[in-house]
C-alpha cells in the first residue's frame, strides 16, 4: 500500500523512517510537477486563446491555429527556461545551506 493514495500500488510500503521520508518527498515532488503542469496548461489556454482567437466560432481559422501553435511554443519555452533557472537557484541555495541536490527535480 502506498502513502497518501499514490497511484502506484506495486510499490512496497516503506519500512524505515528514511524510506518514508524519501517516499513522501517523491510524492510531493510528483504532485508539485502535476500542479505546475496544470497551471502551465491553464495559462497557455488563457493567454494564447485570448491573444489568438478574438471572436470564437465553430472552428479555428488557419491564422488562429498558427497563432495558437506559435504562442504555446513560446510560452512553454519561457516556462522551461524559468523553471531551469529557478531549480538551479534553489539547488545552489540548498547546497550552500548543506541541503540536498535538487538538480534532478523537474517542473
């Protein structure tokens, strides 16, 4: 049985406090990544749709479709660059404070 209803029933139950801690950290990281992905999708939908589809109809024009694709690519690129910079900074500060390396963390 997994902690907090994780969707991975094949995982064995952690037996030591270190295993429990590592499992909780992994789960929080996974949930944060999912939350970030949902936020990204919401922001892309909000900003790109407003910018590219001035009058919604039954279908998208070629121009609107191209605009949406380009907008999403730019937005996701900016999101990735920001995420990498944030993770690098947090990792550096964590190392300075004697904490764990967070360079493998993904957003």
